[in-house]
């Protein structure tokens, strides 16, 4: 095993500085993203235990074409170091089967075995590996020691031992469990604009057909690629189901994760903020959980706007979707939703755009109800058609940003 040491000779330090300078001028954009959340031992139908001397294979769907890839692994929510014993990447065909001859080893500072510090990410070395938009890849990571990953739940394949060198996994167990890969970064892409979609389950794509990339950000990305004026865009989906603006639970609250999940996305130029419906929804026990008033949600929006503008990002807000009939809906929550949406519309001149998802998703004649044909039946989450409607509502707002400097 190759070990990395930082007690380097002066010439090596100079080389490292030169390498860092070269990396700073490289152009990278997101090809896939999944914001990390806390470890979930009770994931429905999931593993329900830490990994230990096992290989976990996680599928990614590439959003933009490019010539070079690197993979971001997240240990950012852990209090202990994470050992990566080995990692590899492989192409998948249309049926999800690994493509012969496409398996490549991933290294980190040219090492295959590395320890990731607590509260830190790590990015693999750049790999010449041309990819196309829509292509499916899989990353396999071997965990030689017991680890409870505080990462985003994904459908993954698990086998015992180090199988990162295997094209096909032998009798893998497919479960919903933690996926350590939080990003795929693409070099050599034609994309010059990067849109980060920041939100909750409605941004992540809850209710969409599994494995088909039917969330509204996924569908928006495809609409942009097929539009002559939209091919400059890459889209990173940083939605977390159950996430809230001001309270942590399913993932850190939006204010605390904004720097990592938006401002640190490579090449980020724009952000769409669609978050707050989970703050508005009534809580089971008000003595233990906070249900913020509308003015506090507006303060949170102001904070996100300020922090994005300081970093030079353009900010697009989305109005909160109708939710009458949802399990946590009530009259007080609806009033807060109306207040927030009214504030967003009244302040549109301060933003770089506003996507009126509320109006796009209203049931005709019942504006407080999500369009019945475009939801999954819980009055909260769109179905594939609903996400299509959202993507179509977002498209002209994003195209209006242009592709110039």
C-alpha cells in the first residue's frame, strides 16, 4: 500500500504548489450530485447496519459530456476518519450491466488506500475517461473497516471483501443504504454555466419513477441539452428529502449546508432555491420541534440570497407548491405558504429569476391543491408528469440567464 506523507522535501513542496496552481485554472463542472446527510440505521428496506470489510457499488447518471472525470467522496458529517481501501469506476450499458474493458482504478494522490479525515471530503485524481450525457456509471468502494457512513441513501449493491477489481459483482445484495459518492465532476465539458438546484424531496425527486432520472432538475437538464440556447448548462441536484430551512433532521438544515452543497459545487454560477414546505408543515410535538413563522422563513431566504451574492452566484427562487390535503397540512401552514409566496413575488426584482412552481402546479379551480393528475396521491409530491411540468416552468427562466459572461 502506498502511503502519503506531508513531510516532503522543498522541491516536492514546490511541485505540489505548481500542481495546485495548475488545478486552480482547470474547468470542472458537476456531472452528478447527492448531498450528504446523517447516517440512517433505520432506512426502509436498507442495510440497517454499518459496512464492514465490504464493497459497495453505487450507480451514477452523467448529466453532461466531458473527457475527464473525478469522484468526490464525503466524510463531511462524520466525527471519525474514514478509510477507503480501494475504489474503481465502470461504465454500465442500457440494461445496467458493466461494460467489458471499462473498469478503471480510482486513486487519491496516486494512492489506492487512503484515510479521509473527519468532517472532510476527498476528491479522486483526474481520470481520462470520456463520458456522454445520460450515460450510466458505477463507482465501487471497498471499506476494510467497520464504518457507519453519514452519506445520502441510495440503492447500492453490496458484496463481502474487496471486489473493486471485479467487473461483475458475485451475488450482490441490493439495498437502500449510504452511498459515499457525493459528486461526479467532469472536466473537458462544453458547459460554462452551472445551476445548483437546492431544496427538499420535491427537488430530489421523491415520487418519480426510480432509476429513470425523472426529477425536475434531471428533466430540466435534458431540456437544456436539447435547446440550442441551453447547451452551456450543467445541473447539480442538491435536494434532500425531508430537508428544512431552519431545523436539522433529514440532513443538516439549509442554512448550515448551503456553503458545502451550493457554494462549493465546482463552477457554480446559479442556484435555484426551493425549500420551506417542510418548515411550514405542522409538527407532531411543538414542544420538541419548531414550526417557524413566515417571517423567519423569509429571513432564511434573505440569508441565502446574501451568501450567494457575496460569492457571485445568481439566485433564482421557486415559489412553494400547493399542499392542501398533505398529511402535515393545516390552515395555519397554508397562510404561511401564501405569505412566503407573496413575498417572493413582491421581491422578484431583487432576484435573478423567479420560477412560479405554485401556479404551474395548481389544480384548476382549486389553487391550494396540487394538480391531481400530476401528483402521486399524497398531495405533496409530484409524479413524473408533475416533474415534467416543473421542468418546463423552470426552462424559460433558466434560458433567460443566457450563456454569456
